[in-house]
C-alpha cells in the first residue's frame, strides 16, 4: 500500500476536507497554488453549494461527502438534527445533485446509506458507527488507488512522453510515482485545462512537488505533441464509466483522445468502477456550466462583454477511442468493462 | 470588390500601420480589445522587434512592412539614409526574419525588392515610385481577398456551425460577411487561442462588430462541438502553404483538423498562394516562442514558477487532413495546390 505522505499537498485528506466542531472546512482548489485556503461550511446545503461552485472538484467531492457524513453524525449526537435515517438520506440527495457527471460520490453515498439503513443507531452510537463505515470506505478507496496505480505504472515505459488532461488525482499521480521508483524516466505534458486551469494550477504544481519532469502546454497542443512524437501515451481519470465502455471526463479529453487514435497512441483512463446505471454513453449526464466562465481567466476578462461563451464541462468519449480502462480489478478493453463491475463497498 | 469600410476595426489599414512624418505607428493587437493603442517605431529594426514581440500578427506584418517601405522612401528623400537599393534590401532582410513561419510578408517584400531594383530612382523620385509599387501590391491583395471570400462564402451553407482558430483575417471575415449578405444563417465558434488569446481578443470582438453570431469556446472543445453536431465546418487562415499541400497555421489547428477528419467535417484553409520555396511540410519552419508565455494569461501567472512551459507557435497540418485550400485562383484539393501557383505581384 502507498504511503499517504507520498501524496502531494492537494491529495492529502486533511487538505481536501476537515471536520471541525461545528463546521466542515473544504480545501479551496480555486485559489491553489497561489493560496492554500479553506471554505467553511456549517450545513450540508452549503457543502453542496461549495461543490457546485468548484471549491473542490474531481475526486474532492467524494472525500468532502464522507466528512459530511461524519459531521452529520456529530450533529445528531448533539441533537441539532433528528436522529433518523432520513437525516442522512436527505443529505445524500442534496450532495449527489451537486455534480451530475461524476457519479462516484453519489454511488458511494448511496452505498453508505444502504449500509447505515441496515444498522440500528441512536444518539450515543451514531458517531462511532458512521466513523467506522467511512473508515472502511476510505480504506477501500486507498486499496483501489493502490491497485490502479500498480496497473498504471506497469504501462508506463522508459522515455515516455505522457499527455494528461485536468487533474487525474490519486490513480495517475501514484502511477507516475511508482513508475519513477521503478527507474523509468518520462516527462508529463499537462494542458492548462481552461477555463478553470486545473492542469496549470493543480496538476503541474503537484507533479513538480513530486519531482516529476513536467511541461505545461495549452489545450490545443495534442496534435503537435503526437505528430512530433514528443508524446506517445495519453492518460486521464474518468469522471464516469458507462457499461458500454464509454466514459465522461473533463472537456478537452475527447479532442485529445481523437488525436491519440489518429496518431496511434494508447489512451488509458483510470476509474474505480463502471456505473451500472449508465448503460451507454447516451445515459451520461453532461454538466453545462455558465458560458461566462469562458470569458474570464481567474477573474480577468479576455474578451468584450457582448461575446457569448459556451461551456460544456465534460466530454463523453466513445469506447472506440479508448485503449484500456484501468480499474482496481485490472486493465480492461472498453468492451470488457462489465467484468470490472464491483459494487462500491 | 468589397468596401474597406465593411471591415472590422482591426483590419482597417490605418489601424494596422500608419505612416507618420518620422515614425511608423503599429496598431497594438496585444492590448485589443481593451485598448486601441499604437506602438511607435522610428526605424526598421524597431519595427522588426515589434513584429517579433507580437504587437501585430497574422496578416498584420505584411501591411506594416509595406508602410515601412514607404517610410524608407521618405527617409531617403530627406537624406537620412543612403539613396541605394541596399537600403531597401537591408530592411527587407531585417523584416523578413521577424516571423519565420508566415512567409507572405517575406515573399511580398522580396518581390517588391526585385521590382524596385529594375527601376532607376533618386531622392526626388523615390517616394512616388515606392508609393506606386506599394499601392499596386495593396490593390492586388485586396483583389485576392475579394476572390478568396467569394469562394469562401460559397462553401458556407445555411445553418452552418463553423469552427475557426486564431484570427483568420480578411479572407475568412469577408467570407462570413458575404455569406450573411446571401441570406445564410450560421454561427461561428471561436476557440480562445491560448496563449495570446487571439480568438478571444481579436476574432470574437470583430465578429460581434460585424453582427455575426459568435460563441467563444476553449481550445480543447473541437471534439465536443463536432461529436454533438454543433459544428459542421472548420475554416482557418494558413500562415504558409507548401507545394505538397501541407500548411502551417497557429498552434491548435492540427488538433482541430484531426478532429474534423475523424468526424468527417470539411476543413477549408485560406491562403493567397503557396510558397514555391517550400517543397513539403518538412521545409516549413515552425517558430518556437518563449515557454514562459504559456505560464501567464495577459500577464497573470496561472501556475508556479518552477513549472516549465512549452510553446511551439505553429502547427504543420498534413495535406491529408485538408479538404480544400481556398486561394484567389480557386479552391484546390491540397494535392492540386501547385495549380494555384501565382507569383506574388
């Protein structure tokens, strides 16, 4: 198992979400790396609002949601909210709606809710019960990340040029760390990932923190990098995987995946498990965000007010464009992904 | 022939370059649309430096270079520089080196130099001679733009969604204006074109100025737009065309062209003429610019200092990715481009 201290600042649990006596602190990824600040939420609705406002993103909402369950247990123990399963069900419903495309948080919370329903609890036992359930979930995710990064590191070859997109979190970063420990030399090309610049702000600084050779590029450079054989591998996370092997991931991923196919470069996507409720790519809900976000960079306008912006937040990537989906159960060709089915524990 | 007043602010000749008594004013595209300012140059070396610093770009350097020839003629008339052909040859050499990828300026200046060599001139006649030569060149370019935009507008279909890249200047903007006059309805999707944001700053405001429906998108959205049938056509300028039908254009063009091929969408590139000195794509010189430019947006850092940036300024697009190259002589399949050969007059 990997060591938590190997992880970069952004992926350390206490920097994603912290439980306080009467609030939850959420690490603010919007201002990283220029500030290391937190947003304080006093109830579940404000946690959901913070997730919707991109205070945290990618794998962040999952950890925030787990801390939210521990927070609710303590609110029950202190008689602030009713000691019923509905208190959790309502919170799960509110949180799950905050990010429609990435279903990992929603599925994990649903599974948590099912387990909690089966357990008798009262005000004196709820904290211990919820903390134990959350602890088991965290251990399971860490185990999945460890397995995924074993597989991920195995496909990396010495002298690789690896393109990524957005912030591919534990599975990708641990794959790179393990490949580096195996003595492989490689360089990672990070598209800035407009409009929120997760590549420039989250991935590139984290890779530098891990001592991995990194170059920041713009979002349109995949063709150049692949045609000139500077990049020979494409690796991203997947925000959702459907049962037909298609995936959703940050806008820009489809464009790069099409280039990877054209230039005959493998594309590997990391996912804990497919979402059995998504039968095909048509079932993936793509979150449309405010088009005005395209017209600004970190708050500064880049065009005139009259121009309209268009901002689909995610791409759906057809199974035919993907070489393998890397899960904790192994690496699967997209049309074999049903074999990776594993109910989130 | 199109009317100069139809052109948006940026393409009006006096906003590209202005001849002053003892200097040349260059319209500063770096600060547009937020400022409408000019950079003043007192000699050819500082004009070349301004071009190199991206004060103007795309088709801008050509107009700046023509005004520079008129400026030199006046300096000769006032005995500030020697009255010899070498005065022009030296200036042509300095200016041509300022942008290695786009060869239109260099080829036009070379042709101008050849013509001037054949004419006897002295201090009293040089201004009229140069002004006449420049005037003939300007008329010829306007005629080419007019013909190119006749062809360009003819391929645009009612209800088109058109993707572009960077700032495709006269040929593209006039094509849109003519298609609009023909009663065709369409929408143009403009990638912001990082790092200098020519799409967001130059193209989108110019299209709004022309009353054309416009949406600003990020540089990674081609796949999304094409897969979802929001865009059904890709149109750009070409900074250079080689005799094998391959072209150079702003970085990001190759990525979008690959997506266009994958989604079976036509890609049209505008070019006045191929460069006969470029036998194949291997002869196209791609300008590498400062990687630090990727790490900033309009001066604001978007990542940590330790991250390295990589900035090839142009893409080379293989002939197999291009549907047609639109010149003043007609629309050519890339492998037929030698038929468009026309010595720049």
